[in-house]
C-alpha cells in the first residue's frame, strides 16, 4: 500500500489491518509520553488548500507521535497565492525528498492526480466532493470496527459530502447496512447505484439505527436554493430533541464535525450521552497514525 486517496485503494483486509493497529496506537495517546520511534527520519507534509481544524491537526499530531517530521503548508501563505499550479507545487515539495503528502483540495480527484506527479506517498485528506478516506476509517473505528450487520444512517447534505462517499464504500466492505437520508435536492447524482438504501423520511429510520451519523450542511459549496429555509431543513432533517427520543437507547450519534448546532444537529443530540463526536476526534489521531505507519513503514 503506497497511497490512500480512496477507500477503493484498500481491500477489506487492508482496512481491518489499519483499524486494528489503530487500537494499539490509541494506547499511546493515553500515555504521559506520547512518542513511538516508528517513523523517525521520515518527513510528512500537510498540504491544505481548504480550511480544516481537526483533520490537519490530527494528521500533524499523528506524524509527530510516530517521530516523523511534520510540516504544514497551506495555500494561503504559499506560492499558490502567487499563481503556482498544483503540479508545480507538489513537484517542488517532492523534490525536497519528503516521504508523504497529506493533502486537502477543493477539486474532486486532485489527490489521485497528484499520485502521478510525485514519488512520495499521497494521502487524501478530502478532495472536493469526492472522498475523505481517513474520516471513514476513523468513523468505523469509533463504531467499534466490527460493524457487520449494524444499521448506519447517514443524514444531511450528501450531495456535497466527501465523507458520505468514503463511508458508503468502507461500510459496505465491512458488512454494515447503510441508509442514506436527505431531501431529493441534497442526494448525490447517481445515488441509486450506490450500495445503500436511500430515503427522504428521516423519522421512519430512526427507531432502527445503531449509528445515527449526521453530516453538515455545506453552505460554502452551495449557491442556495437546495431547501426552502433553514427552519424547514431542521424540521425535516435535523436531529432535534424530539427525534433524539426515537433512537434506541443503545444507538450512538456521530458527526465528523464541524457541527452546525441548531441546523443539522441540536445541542441536545450533540451533547447527549450517546454522542460519539469527541471519540471520533480521539480515534482520528490513532487511525491516522496507523495509516501513516502502513504507508511509510508497512513493508518493512
Ligand atoms: C468534513 C470534511 O472536511 O469533509 N470534516 C472533517 O474532515 N472533519 C466534513 C465537513 O466539512 O462537513
């Protein structure tokens, strides 16, 4: 395994191997001294052309806890703002002899393109509305890895979400039953061919789900007109306090963040004892440690 730009890069066994090693990596996080020598002497560049809080810091922490050198390059403050092309930017960084590029870019397919231009390993940390494979891995990790037979609903702005694409691919590999919930206007084109059930009726699925995953309404990717008003969106698709009461006591509530409290998720749901939102963040570091290890040292 050299690159991770799509869940399709992974076999079921690869995915399970990453998730199981993440468990061991997670123990490091609970120690006072959080350092393993596994990637000493390796250099990881975080190249971010879009805003990020958790993904970028989590990759940086993951690299550092494995003793790699981690460098952050963002579009703002780099030669990208002087008009340099993506190809020239990544080839410049690659020429310095780095080992991995973790990249986030607004263009769908950007990470796949970069694979052909560099010697370094490429990790896709979100490309437009295409994929975000480490998010899906950390989601599965937080759901307990063994998700075979679990019912996972994914509700929200699916049309603009890269998280849903990676999640559907991974959850199918791992044997979960995925139910996608959104108004027609926020369903992705071609969704009928995806290995998932699709519905517009959120209330009907709530009593059956084991994992209720909520996705953000991505205002920055929409020009408006996708739903009549925020109030109506919340009334039909928000995880409100009323809907919370319809979930099984054993169900968990997930959200990749950042959350729009009061829009797709109420504070009652985000802060409920069944919410695993912060566990996703915590597991995210462990999963990214495991991914970097698999890509950079997995063959040793
Ligand atoms: C997601 C992303 O950037 O795709 N966030 C994340 O990585 N935690 C989802 C989002 O932006 O809504």
